[in-house]
């Protein structure tokens, strides 16, 4: 639906997929990441990411996705705050340190 230029159907498909397993934070992350990678309704994608964090606030990967969305939307401060949360959860993961350096430039 996304490639066909049908945003309403795209979101309806995502909503149905999440509703089929509402407790799975990874699904929220997948939708938020899709939004980020495709620059598709990123405000809505951010809401999905934040909803996923309400399910699993210890998901470093979700904090990273939320950070990416904040950063690309121009909210550098929120991106840094979010990536620091990912770093606190997974302090030995060098990727998050690289992300912090990138967001801090």
C-alpha cells in the first residue's frame, strides 16, 4: 500500500498487525522504523515507537528508533535523551555510543 501511494491503507494494515499482538513491542518498533526509513508520516511513526516503549521500556532498540525519529524531525535534544536511555540499558553496545556522537554533532 505504501508503494502504491495509499497511506490510509498502509496505516490500517499496520494497525491490524499490531492489534493481532498488542503486547509485542517489536511490532511497534517495526512500524516506527518503517516510518523513519521511508520518511513516512514520521510524527505518527514516533507515536508508535512511544507506544512500544510503554509496553517495554527496557527495549534499547526501541529507544534507538525513537531517537532516530526525533533526530530526523529536528529534535536533537530528544534524540540525545532517547539514545542515552538505550545506552543505559545496553552500556556495552558500542552502536549506541556511535549514535550519541552522531546526534551530538
